[in-house]
C-alpha cells in the first residue's frame, strides 16, 4: 500500500511538472487591444477576443476615444478598426513582459478614417517602443492614400529587453499645428525564437553549406520591421491558418516577380513534415507549395527567377528563405545560386545535400545594405541555376520569402519616410483631369494595371494584392513605384486624389459634362439635397461604400430617392462621378437603376437615384439574410440582371461594358425587380471592331476576369465572367472571396468549378435551397455558370446566351415535367427534349418587352436568339 501511494505521488508530481513546463513553453497569453473601446471585450471576424486598452495607459494620460464615422467595406471586421485612441499630447502604454530573453512581436493597426472633431490631415506623430523609434513624423492618412488601402498594419520584432515592461509611446509632431496621434489596435506577443542565428552578409558567403568563411551580422540586440512575407508559388494564407498562433499573413508572390520569367507554381507531391524545424518558422502550407523555373533547360540556363521589392533607403534588410525540396532524391540534381541586389548571398545551393533527405523544410537568412544611390531604393532577390556543378537539372526552387528591415542600432531607429504616390499614379491622375470627350476617355491605357478594391477584406485579397507592381515590372522597368514601409501588399486604386473639380461647368475651371447628359439629368442645389435628407441625418443612411454614404431621401414631397454623397473629407471619385452621370443619363431600361439627377455645389459631389426598397442582392444572400429568397426569386433576380447587362452589351448605340458586376451592384426595388447599378467604372466601345478596348484594369477582387487582368484588353466577356461568379454566389449563398476558409475554398469561382467538375456541387449549395431545386434546373444553371467562368473569353457565352439559359432554367424549375415524356422509359431526362417544349415566342416577347432602346438600332439585340435550344 505504501509503495502504491509513493507511485501515485510520483506520477502526480510528474504530471504537474510537465504541465508547468508545457505552459511555460507556450509563453504568456498574447495581448490584443481594441484601442478606444469602452466595452469589456470584443471579437473580430475570426472570433479572436480583443480587450480594452485603457488599463495599460500611464497615469495622467489625456487621450480621448473616438468612433469611426464610416465603415469601409474592405475592413475585415469592426474590431479593432471602428474605434480609435487619439492622443492630442504625448502618452505611453506600459505592457508587462514575461520573458527577457525573447523578442516581442508588436503589431499596430491603423484605420485613418473620419473621426468626429479630428482632421486626419493634421495627424503626424512618432511612435517609440523600448527606446526604438518605430515611426517618425508619420502620417497614417498619407500612408493609406499611397497604398490605396483603407487600413494597414505595421509589424515589428523588438529586441529582447531586461525591463519587465514594454513602454510604447505615441507623440504628436511638434512641427505640425494641431497634430495628434492615434491607433486602432495593438497586439503584443512574446515571440518564439525565430532569429536564433546571425544572418550571413550578402557578398561574403562561400559556396553551398560552407558558412564558416562567411561574414555574419549580429542581430541579437537588433529590432526589425516586417516588410514582406510571401508564400512563394502558393496562395494567400490568412492569420488564422498561421502556425503556433502567431497570426501572420502570407501573401502570393506573383505580384513581385520581375519580367516574363515567372516560372511555374507547383504543389508538393509527397507529405511534408517539419522534421526538426520548429513549427513556428512557417505553416506547412508554405513548404507544400513552391515556385521553380520549369522544364525548359536551355531557357533556364540563361534565365533568372527574380522578385523586386520597394524598400526604405539606408537600412540593412534581412531576407529569410524558406525551402523544402519534395522532388530531388540525391545530391547535385538541382543546384542554384542566390543573389541579393547583385551580391552573391550564397552559391551552389543543393537542398538535398543540406538536409540529406527529401521533403525536409529548412531556413536560411542573409542580409544586405540598401542605399539611396538610385533615388528609388529596391531590393532584388534573384535565383539562378549554377553553371559550374553540371547539375542534373537546370532549375531553382523557393517556397517562402520574408523581408525584414533591421534597426540602425547607432540611432535606435526603424522609421522611414512617409510613402508617397508613385510617378505612375500621378500620371494617371493627371490623365483623369485632362480635357477629353466621354467617348475617348481612358485612351491613355498604357500606364499599368490598377485595381479598385471592393468589399471583401484587405486580406482577401490579400488575397488581394499589389497588382500595380505586376504590370509595372513587366511592361517597362522604370522607377517610381514607392511602396513606402508598409509590409502589406500594395493594392493600388484608380480613385483620384486630386482636388475636387466642378463637373457641371457651373464653377470656373470645371470639367463640363456633355450637353446631352445635362439635358437628361435634373440638377439639384445643395439646399434641395439637404432638405431631402434632413441635412444628411445619419438616421437616413442606408449604405456606405468607397464613394461615400448613401441616404434615403424624399424629393417633390413624395418621391423616394437614394442620395449617394461623396465623402466630404475625401478628394476621390471625380472621374467615376462624371462617368456615372454620362452613362446613366443616356440609358433607360427596366433593369438598370435610373439616375434622376446630380448636385455639384459647394465642393459636393452627389448623385440622386430611384430608391431601391430592398437594397442590394448581396445582403439577402448571406450578409445577415434580411429576407430568405426562394430559388424562384433568385432565378428571377438573375434573369433581370442578365437582361440589364444584355442591353448594355447589345442594345445601346455602342457596346457598354459595366466592368464591376457583383452582388452589391445589383439592386432590388420594392417589387424585387433587379436593377444593375454603379456605372462609375463602365467603358464604351466605339471601336469594337478590334473586339476589345485596351484599358487599365479595374474591378473587384473575386469577380475580375483573369484574361482581362493578364492582357489588359476589356471585352463584354469580362462582364460575363463576373456574372458567372454572381450566379454561384446566388446558388451557394457565400461571398466571392472568403479568406477564412481553407485555401482551396477561398475563391468561390475556383471552388465552385472544382465541385461542379467533381459532381459535388450539391454539397456547397445554400442550405436554405437544399432539395428545393429540380435536378434539371440545377444542371442547366450550373452549366451556364461554369461556361461563364471559362478561362478564355471566346469560350464564354454572350450575355444573350446566358439570359436565354437562365430563362430556360426558370421554366425547368416551374415545369420540370415539360419534356420528360420522351425519357419516361429510361428514367433519365433529355434536356434537349425539354427545351423543345418551351415556348420560345414567349421568351422573345419577354426580351422585347424589357428592352428600351429609343432610337438605337435593335437588329443586333436579338442576333443570337435564333436557335430554338438553350446555349
């Protein structure tokens, strides 16, 4: 009995000891602070808990709290971005540090929106942490403008400190009148030992794995800022999928590749495990995907695989390479050199010789000094097959890449200059202001690829990303793209940041709209608009978008209208404002939203539309599901939207391409009639004999035609692709992009096509529609959506074909037995037989009854509605 008791005590003590060791190894819980929040705790869209920040401020703090007036659609969640802590004077946070030997991972979240009683243009400030200057004379507003991002995150790894607390100080600039500092969110995490070895100085390394002769740079007391973090050859990895709960984001690398030599993106064909590498280095997803040069040996021998990054001058940068070769099974099969800014970081890299096994992750760090000699500081990372070793394959490999800026220890500084708008963006804005007719607008399309982001989150984007750099690097290698010091990918926008210009011509120097547009629109005074909206009362706000707020209003005592007002503190949208007036003033159709008039008075840009009582299609699918739409309702809405788009493509004088088809731009009136809206990005095609319009790329992530993105040649089939995404949104009841899902499911277009191909589409249908769609209707609907998403535009149906097939699908839903007689014996359904039972004359009548073509030629509007079968 005594022996058993001693064994019990021993086991109990051992268990307690193991528990203590386990808890200690995980470190203290991370701090996530929702700055300015008055609630006890809040959660973001990932379910992470964020605490209030007040208790960490030093005594005597004079800061104030504020709520953002506008919620940008790209925000991933309200927490922590919709509240802010504002500092009119210097203030300091004090955070407890539980481990003096580890680095502290610090993230600062900024959302430079409109806050009551504060002008963001006055916000210049410095941030110091543990004696290191992180930001100096920093303007979050300028940074967001240059990056064209509504919000951004600055991430730092602070050197170990002997102090038990981390002091984080926000200090308004002394040089700026009425300056103040602000922050929306703060994360403080005890970092694992990510930097356990001193990196090698580029230009001093030997060959292969011979590191003894190389010069290393001690970084034990160096703080650093994360500049870029890439999943090379793979997709975006959201913070929730990062390893060890570090909540890092890993972005697609293709946006930074220089030139046409993009190599090939591949996935490991074998199971990858860490095999001794700490799991916190990177998630396994990084090591399971990679980029190599491909199979063309002769081309590879004279080529490189190169990535280019815009960085701050006069700092040292650490480049961390993540490798995992899942193909090579012996040494000297794939051997390559690494150069950073034309300095050899190391030569004769043979990953199998390094690890002595296949599919084994490994990490190497190298540093390089970046000076400001060229005036446009860049960091080039180049991989080239080694010539001397006569390796079996002329190829290179990379799985992941991280770029960190190292602090200047002599000055204890990490702060760079405020990012500025690039020369190409300035040229684009100047082009927008240049006098030009409506028909010839945007002929200066050779600048670059510019994306206007839409709702769906910066990460999605993340998914979302620095498209600007792609075409810029490929088309002409000139200087001028300045990414500043943000580590987030850059997502350039087409919005003008120039001063507001009179559109109507009523103010001197204005850019006049055409006389036709002026005659077809009603001009409202600002007083009339204020009376209609009760002086822009927030209780009348029915929507918020990138242009500004949308208000419900009443004009002429009883007519309900929607009033879209440009954000008064923003200087964006002049071109889109003009395009919307020009486009909608000449279009009248049952399934296009009607523009009643506009107001351009006292610096305001306001558009007045018919009031759409049921809002956007999106909000009835998955954004709160105000009202559950039946399958028949959804089909009728899709048919209505298709009719509107079909009219744009074929019914007007010139082909009109909408360029931003998505569920938020399909509005529903009181009778649930669908109307296509938001023509700010639309293009006319007066010379469609070429089959396309060459133009800068604009659109919304998740809906953007990949062929249009690649070739910068816009056709009406780009709208067809976007509409295909809308069809799957309607069927599946989920967003076009959802970065919180597994990577293969992030893009609805990709995921739905894969499920359709694997005949598992019923598994992803909106649960509210399960068993309510007839098999014949579902088959026709999915087939139509799939064809819309074809990679090449010539393989996609016309919008007329899409419309025809949707109407046919509706009849299959309402009358599934219409053509089953011929298939009764076999128990199968022949859709061709069913189609022959449809009254095509009635379909033709429906088309004609919904078109309002005016004096335009209607002959080609129905040129493709001649086949008595669906497309």
